[in-house]
């Protein structure tokens, strides 16, 4: 059934639609974050969230207590002990058009009361994997946790220790350092894993993101050890002292500490440079050895980030510019006709 335009919804219809969307998005969150088996595409999920937000703007009095706009991720699985994040692991607001990037820059400058020209931003590929937080105390890795619902995650410390690109010890790091990033699987490793699964008669994985998430969230760390997982660091949580004064310098500091950071991260001035970098990454997307689903923009100056602060589920100083769903062409090389017992011809 075709969805009714938001602008023509009655109050009663809007209430019913918000209930439907809350149920659909809750189920999608559980399938994606808890079961590592998404049932709808990322594009469809984004569309449903955008529709939910539009209805809430038009009928703010109908916003539900369980509104999807106030939720991050999904509840942690009962199979793991729980970790309460010292700082919440939030999601990101989305941009889908170049005009949305213009609005983000203008909105940021207006909030700060400064000229747009005085702002600079980092732009980095948005890795399609599983968010992970790593806590180091006195240079030692003491805890690893998934994002969960943003406030509470799953304790996957033993599993994280099996990933080669996650250091167990750091030198010259702050006494308390919580590094955040993405666990992912490279395309060639994913293909090799699926080939091995098929050779054993085991179920193959649908895509690298599901494979990475399912591999990290194994109850037996030895299974995780056998899976070809990698980790990109791109952020931080709790700190005993600042890493740097800017986002870019902080990323360089993480790289100096021994973490893999994304080489496509760039410093940009203004919306035009951000979109140009987005277009460059988009053009190279199919040749990258891992999956991405957009580009993340962040205000570079960390003092300005602090002034901008957070909404309930997203930071004001960052946004994800999402890619449209990838398209591919398939050549139809031939059609075989089958003759049925009644003489009907079926291709």
C-alpha cells in the first residue's frame, strides 16, 4: 500500500503512522544491531527514520515516548556482560543532498556566532562495520565494548584482543584513553571466509558488515580469532588529558600511538570542499578494499566541538553525508525456453 504524503495526514492517521514506524524501526534496529541480520536496506531504514522525523515536526504533540528519533542502536545481547559507557556512544545526523551540507555548515556557524569562512572540517569515509570502544588505563587495554543502545554496550574484551590491528599496550598515551572506531572486514578477507564456510558446509555471510559484526560478537573468542577482522580508529570517549586541539591532530595522535586510521581523511574549508571530497571518495568507492556508506564531516576545532555540544542522540558538530544505494549493471547473455507439459513456453 502506498504511503500517504506527510503533509496530508490527519492527526489520527499521523498517530497510527508513528506507531507503525516505531514498530518497524525497532524491529530493524534489533535485526541489525543485535542479530547481525538486517531485514531492510540501509536506504530504506534511513527513509523510514526521515519520514518519522517529518511527522514529528508536523505533529510534535504526537511524539511517542519510544520515538525512534530518541534511540541509538539496540539493547545489548543477554549473551554478554554489560558495560556502561563513561560517555554515551551516539549516532550521527544524516545529509542526503549537497544542500543538506550547506545547511549543516550554515547552522553550525550560526550556532557559534561566527563566519562560515572561519570554520574548518575533517571529512572521512564512513566505514560500514560495527562500532567499538576500547578503554586503556596506564597504556593497557582493559575493556572493549560495543555501542549497544548508546548508554550500555556489550563487553567483548576477549574478542577484541584477538584483532591484530588493536594494540594491547600503548606508550606515551594519556593515563585514561577510550579509543572509538569501527570493526570491519576487507573484501578479499570476506571472500576467503565465505569460501571456507562453504567448503565446511557452513552458512555463508550476506556481506562484510554482517560478517564483521557476527564475528566480533561470538561468545567464544577463539571463533573471533579465526575471523579476519580489522579496526579503524576515528574518535575517542573518556580521556584523562586531551589528545590534541583539533580533530585532525587527534587522529594523527591516534595513528602515532599505533592505531590504524583512514588515509582518506582530509581537512576541508567550507561546504564546497566537503562535497568535493565526498565526490572524490564516492568515485573511488567501488575500488576501496572495504565497504563504506558515506562520508562523515566533523568540526575540526575541538573547543568549538565542545561549544556546539550534543542533541539527545547526535552531536551538533558532525554529520554523515550518505551515499545513495550502489547500482550495478548486469548483462543478460541468453534466455533458455522451457516447454511445459501443456505446451506453454516459459523462459
